[in-house]
């Protein structure tokens, strides 16, 4: 897991609306689709990795 960059700022920032984040976490949409809806700052590869998240919801 990567920490903050040497300057104290995150290496990547991914902003998703709540609906997209929910669908992404439960695999209702593909990571590539979520990325088209995301605002990304910083390291693109790291942002893409973050969009491969999966959650288990009970």
C-alpha cells in the first residue's frame, strides 16, 4: 500500500459519485466504466488500481 508522496499530498485522488462507488464496490459496473465517470488527480495507474475494489455487503 502506498502512503502519501514526499510532499505530504496523496499520490492519487479518485472522486466518484455515490451511485458509481456503490455499483463499483458490488460489481454492478466494470472498473473501466467507473473510471470514465471518475475525477482523477495524480497517478493514473494507482487510481485504476483503486477502481478494482470489491466489497462484501451483508
